């Protein structure tokens, strides 16, 4: 071997021996490096074998006042909250005050009688068919964040709905409505406000001293991060100005979420049977399984079992995950609408799970697509047939279909104009509305339209005479 090659190999070995491997903490810092003193940011917590091993924060909690995020900063957890609501229902059930297979109307008679079984379990597994009340209001022109909604509003909106998305138990559609109703049921059956019940039965026993509910958005919460959305001219506040909770609205810290995750291993709230029920994925009435348990998704990440949930409300983003076999938990809470806590939490998990993980799945090569067919263009007769006013009692909203510069538009109060994009005959899409289908009588007259979204499958608007 040549002396120069020997020297090169010796130097390489020496360099390898002096380079320390990247520590998990350094990998976490790199994951959140985007969030700085000029941006909002996130907090992250990691638990291993029942002990918190890392709690860090990045970015600012309050840009206006120059307050940095800290590990104990309070954020809103969005739909991560749902597992706490499900646990509260299970606690009331263990008190003998209800069964989760009871009909919802037994406790909430405001829900219309749809002539078919609709149970609490259906609501907790998103198989109820209940339309998402926030989506209904968005169709009506008042999306969440534009009004200070309360549970009284939720009940009033639900009471107007004449139909479900599907027969309960036969399909799956994410619905915040079911979890708001679940919180209402806990309050009615326990005799306590939902916030008080969960404080006494869950938060206090687990030492979650910095956790509460946003049941009054005007209440001062010390050390709470302000939520932000990025716009062309910089960050703007994007706070959830509503009092509905149970579907979301949990105010908490990464440390308190780690305490909650550890309860699934060493229970102080509930017992093994209680925790198993909350984590058991549901089944449809025909026996098919799905991946949603009671407020929790049960799946896998890179070959290891994962129990998790994400959250998003206004400018808050959250993700809480647990890898039971490895006894590892990761909590990420952010106050930036552009944050991706699911991605961050998985990057953190990569650093702590190490060899337990399989290699990331290779992305499939993009497949060729068929040549698109010629787009449908409504002729003058079609355009004339569609134009008119359509009213929905369920959404309490009037939509007006009109011509504008050769296109069709939908006008909605107070001053919204949405351009319709044709898909095929009688079917259009509109931004912020979804898919609009015009429905005809056998003689061809257009008499109503239907609006379809992910969480509202067929909301009918009758043509006004």
C-alpha cells in the first residue's frame, strides 16, 4: 500500500473517532431551527420510560410584547383535546350514569330523531353521520373565528339539521359536532360544568396543573402563547374567539401532555380496561375496522405502533404521539398556523427511536394520467336554468346563482361572490363551498342545489319561487 494512501486512511480513522454522533437534543434543535426570535414557534416535550427527557421551546409566544416561548408556555391543543373528552365520557360511564352505547337523544333531545340508532359511541368514533356544525356555518358565510360561538349555538345548529351524512355506523366522517355534544352530555349527566368535571377527575389527579379549557375565550390565561397566521405583510394574530370546547379548546403544555400519555402506561385515572377501551379502534356495523378509537388514531409509523392525534384551531397547531412498545412519547405545540407539528414530532421520534424504526417507505413513482376530457361548459340554456335564489333552512342561508362576464357565480351574504367552475353537467365547484350539484325534476326543471364537503355530504338548498 502506498504511503500516501496509508496516511489518508489513518487521517480518516482519526477524524471518525473524534466526531461525536449527533445527540437527540441537537437533532431536535435542528428540527425547530426555523422558529426564531422574529417568528412565533413551538414547544416540544419527549418522554422516555415514563420520564421527561427533553422539554424545549423555540420562537416567540407574543411578538407584540417580545415574550419568548418557554417549555411551560400554554398553547391550545386543537383536536388533541378529543381524547380527554372521550376519557370524561368513559369516566361518567364507569360511574354508572350512562353507557356509551346509549342513544344520544336520551341526553340531548335537541338532536333530531332521524329514525335510526345514533349512539354516543358513534359520535366518539366519527361514525355518527352528524354534520360538522362548523362546516355548516362556513357554508352559511360565518366560518369559525367570525362569530363567538357557544354550545348553545351548536345545539341550535344541530336541531335544524334534517338529515345525517350517512346511516350511523356505516361510514366515517370527522365531526366536531359529536365531541361538542359529548361534552354537553358529560355536563348534564355529572351535574358539573365539563371544565370542572375534567379538572377534578383528570387534570388534578395527573398533576396537569397548567391545563384547562377555553370555555370562556375572554378569560385571562397567564403564560398563554398568542396564535398567529402568516400573511403577505407579516404575522397577524389568529386566535380562536369562541367558547365551544370538547372538540378542541384544551389549553395545556407539552409537560402536561406527557403526564397524560404516561397515564396510559401507569394509570392514575382509570384502569387497564378503561385505557384499553379508549385505545381500541372502532368497527363499522358490517364488521370492517377503521383506525379511529375514542379520540385517538391507532396506526403505525415506520414499522412501530403509534397512538396519536393532531390538532388545529385558528393559528394553533398540535400533535401528541406515543409509541407504546418503545415507551416513548412526543408532544409538540405551536402558535404558528404554518407549523407542521406532525412532521416535527416524527422527526423528533426518529432521534429517540433509532433502530426500532424501519427505513422510510420509498415514494411511488408518479403514474401517467389519462388525457383530460373536454371540460363541460354550460350553454345559454343551462346557465339560464341554474340562475336564481336557493335557500336552506338548515344553514339559514340564501345563495344566489347569477351570470357574471360569461361565467356563473354564487353570491352569499353579506358581500361574498364565488366563481363556479364547471366539472360536468349540473356539477360545479366553488372555493370555500365545495361541490355544488344542481338537481332537476323529471321534466328537467332545476329545483334545488346540493352542497358537498368532506364533513357535510349533502346540504340541500331549495329554489325560491
